[in-house]
C-alpha cells in the first residue's frame, strides 16, 4: 500500500500472518520447519503449509479480510527512512494483480481493464521504488540483475525447453519493497 503525506511516502508492506493457524511446535509447525520454504517446480508448487492454508485462509485473496503483519514506513523524497511501525493487522486486498498487467501500467503507460482505480498508485509506487533503489546504490548496493531461466514442460511434466524469464519493473518493485 502507498499513500503520500506531503512530500513523504507512507509505504505499507503486508504479509499473511499464519501464526494464528500454525501454533508453535504443533505438527503443522514442525512440518513447515522441516520444509523451510515452499518449493517451486516448473509446473507446480510444493507449499510449505498445506494448500488449504497456503492458498486458502492464509492467502491474501481479493475482497477477503485476512490476518496479516504490516510494516508501515515513512520515507522522505531522498529515500531515507523517517519512521516505521510493525504491527498485527487485518487486510482486505482490493485487487488480485498480475505482474504482466502491473508492468503494462508502469512500463507501457497502458491501463488494463479493472486496473483503473490502481494505476495512479502503481505509478507512485514505481517512483518510490526508483528513489529507494538510488538510495541503495548510494550506500554501495550492487545490482547483479542476473537472468533467470524458465523451464517449459509438456503435459506429462517433462522438461522440453528452457527460456529466459523476463523480470519486469513490477517484479523489481515488489522485491525492493519486501527488502526494505
């Protein structure tokens, strides 16, 4: 989420809070700890948590109120962190977006159907992401921007090709915000 406060930016980074559903040292917690993370295969995902949780009640689905953890940060126009607060929250996602459509707004100045109410905010987010990236570079950050591969599989799950995975501005924006 993003709002402007005069010249400052109020950036909110929100993640699903699974701790209400996955109790410490429970069998779910032990299994998630063993897996460590979700594993992404070319044609499927092995989630860290059962699908009923990871894709259901613990997923920030559009139009549904969910438990979440939020970090709201204030950045000045130079990309300096002015203040922040981390807190449990409730989140109701207003739109399930795709990187493809976000990139159309940011990179092509084209607004896909259904994105009209979000285009201005996404453009402001892009401005902030560029400011934050410049601030990182001033601090010595090296952007390796390494290419990623995308494995193409057939209907049987057998790899048949490897192509270059395109990372657009939208993907980088989310990465930058999650890192801060």
